[in-house]
C-alpha cells in the first residue's frame, strides 16, 4: 500500500526534501545549502547540475529507512521566477539557472514596462513587469545570443527537476503566472503578446493545474534516487503560494506572511476579472 508522499521545496537558500504520511504527518526532513555562483560580469547563477545532485542526495537521505515502493507521489514546489533554458533535442541546459533576484534583466524589464497598454497587460498577466519575471530574463538572454532561444524551452526550477524525473516538459499555473508571458484569465500562454516581442509561444512548456501529475519517474531517475520507476510526479507550484495554501487555505479573511530569503504577504480572493 502506498503510504507516503515525498515533497521537494527548491528555494533560494536551501533545497529541502520531506517525507510525509498521506495524512500530512512529517516522517523525515533534510536540507542542503544552495550555492550562488557569479559570472565574471557579476551576475549571479545557480548550477542546474548541482541542484539535481542535491535533489538526488536529499531523496536518498529521507527515504533511507523505507521501501520507496510505498511512495504514492512526488510533489515539487520552488522559487518562482528562477529559471533556465533547456535544449529541446538533448535535454541539456543551455543556460544556468538565473536567480529571481539577479538584476541583469533590468533594461529588458524597462522595455516591457514601456510596451503594451499597462492596464491590459495587468488584466491578462496579473503582475506588473519587473526584472524578476521570466520574460525579461529571456529577452536578456536573447540580446546576448540571438540564436539561444531557438529549439529551446524555458523552465522554472520545479519544472526542470520534474523534467529530470520524468523527461516530460510542463509547468503549473502559479509558476507560469510569474513569467509575464501567461494569461491568467485564460490559463494559456499569451501568443499575441509574445509574437509582438518576437518570442515564440512554444518556448514555454504546457501549463497545468498545480498538483496534477506531469509524468512518472523514468528508469534513469529511479536508478539515481532509488525511487520506484513509475511513481507519479507533480509540479505543485510557487513556494510562497504553496505555503499560504497550507497555512490559511482559501479563507478570504486571512493573510499569510511567508518569510524565507524573500518575504511575501499572500491571501485569497474570490475569482473575478481584473481591471
């Protein structure tokens, strides 16, 4: 009988793994530091191979005393705007993981701020353009190497780890919503907006609801982690949002203060059109 849930929280300062019973009781938790590297130019980055190695190590630690066939599913949450480009053919990274806090895309964010009607853009995306968003980072990468985006896919951190587990490309709505390329009103990539910027919508993976399985653990990942091949894997979303959902649920009368490397105040509202 599948009795356990394996959760991964991929943050700015630490990556963590937790093993839980299906009623939410914690069995074991482990953590690893995330190393921030710097290019000679001064811009920051995370090494995707280091991240994956840490995930493998964390899973090995928290599952050491159980039969991993008892794990019902793997769920992954992560920092939101940190992402990287993946080569569609080889599956290898074309860029390092660009942290949400790195200011390299400041000029591109200003371009986004000056492009399109601000109210229309907010009503579609739910956010205002800033240097953190994935679209600004992609324009920055494109400026440095115009061919870099061809036959590539942009992943958030959780998307990348899910891809390593399953070989399937996907993201969830909450992570997609931090790119400034996603229509939260329609839950689709904003093809019209992206075309105006010279970006193809297929640069982004399919977006699905948080917690929906995006694939199953493949043999290569199973051999590294000792997880059972075929275990379902889900992208569970933006870490702050996941914490708020766990803390206050959908109670519209409460606000959750999510404090990590960054701090965010989160609450829920009844669904309504922006504007």
